[in-house]
C-alpha cells in the first residue's frame, strides 16, 4: 500500500514539475502578450477618459455632490421614494417581510437625509414640503418599519394605506395630484391604471 502510494506521489510530483516547466514557458510567452494587452488597455482607457465616461466606481456618491453644492432634484429623490415604497408593498404581499423591512429602511433614510437636502421643485407651492416630509418620517415611516418587523400583513397594509394617503396629500398640496400613489400593496408606484375622462379628477 505504502509503496503504491509513494509511486503515485512520485508520478504526481513528476507531473507537477512538468507542468511547472510548461507554465514557465507559457509565462515567458505570456509576459510578452500581457505587455501588448496592457498597452492596448491603457490606450482604450485614455479613449474612455477623453469621452468623459469614467468607470462607475469613480462616480462621486450623491452625498458628496450635495456637499459640493450640486443638490439632487426633488423629483429624482421622489423617483427613489416611489420605487422603495412600491417594493416594500410588493414584498410584504409576497410574504417577504425581510425585503419589505429593508425597503422601508431605505425609504426612511431617503426622508431622513435626501429629501431635506434636495432642491425644492421650481414649479408649484413648496412651503408645506419640509413640515410634511418630517411628519411622514416621524409617523408613517416609523409605522411601516414597525409593522414590517412584526411580519403582520394586516397591520402593514393599514400602515401602507395611511402612508400612501400622506404621499398623496403632499402631492396635492404641491399641485401634483396627478402623481397618485396607490393605497393598496402590490401595485406599481405611481398609479398607471388606465382612467376614463380627465385625469385631474382621479384621486
Ligand atoms: C413632503 C411632500 C411629499 C411627500 C410626503 C411625498 N412626495 Fe412624492 N413628490 C413630491 C413632489 C413635490 C413631487 C414633484 C417633484 C417635481 O416637481 O419634480 C413628487 C413626485 C413624486 C413622484 C414622481 C417622481 C418622478 O419624477 O417621476 C413619485 C413617484 C412620488 N413622488 C412618490 C411618492 C411616494 C411613494 C410618497 C410616499 C411614500 C411620496 N411621494 C411622498 C412631494 C412629496
């Protein structure tokens, strides 16, 4: 047994030595190829630079751009709010409460930092926005968080409905009542159900 094992070991060692030798050859050849590759890579990189398209990893985070004075628009923060809210409802309806809780947490963060820092819309009334956004954070976001954590679909649905009513109240006050947030979980945000007649009447 021992002898056979030794033989196998010897074979393996020989094999290993052989492949190391081959690897050495490939490495020398490979080095040349790698140099050529690097050169074309650098060239390509420069082309990308001059086109002004840096890799996404170098893009500045939203927070630092806000510090630099380039405020995020209210609409773009709201688009994120809409997506988080929609996903939280769809996740809860699918019994995926961990995901619902995650989305609600992200929604809360948006109302904590991004919404207050965003540039207010240029059209329509805006004076009510800071106070209503704070009320949403203190009451509705908190309620969503609690009910998602307790995995109670009934309670979550009720919190979701109250939150959607708050979203819509602020949209109405901002003269944006056409951005309607559905009060039921599982639907897309904003509401895109077909309507009959003038859409300003849809509430
Ligand atoms: C404090 C006021 C306020 C609250 C609360 C609020 N919104 Fe908004 N929302 C706005 C305003 C103002 C706009 C229009 C922004 C603009 O003019 O670009 C808007 C726009 C939107 C848009 C359209 C974004 C786009 O550009 O496509 C969506 C979606 C949206 N809100 C979802 C929500 C949801 C969901 C909630 C509740 C979870 C919510 N909003 C709560 C004020 C609010």
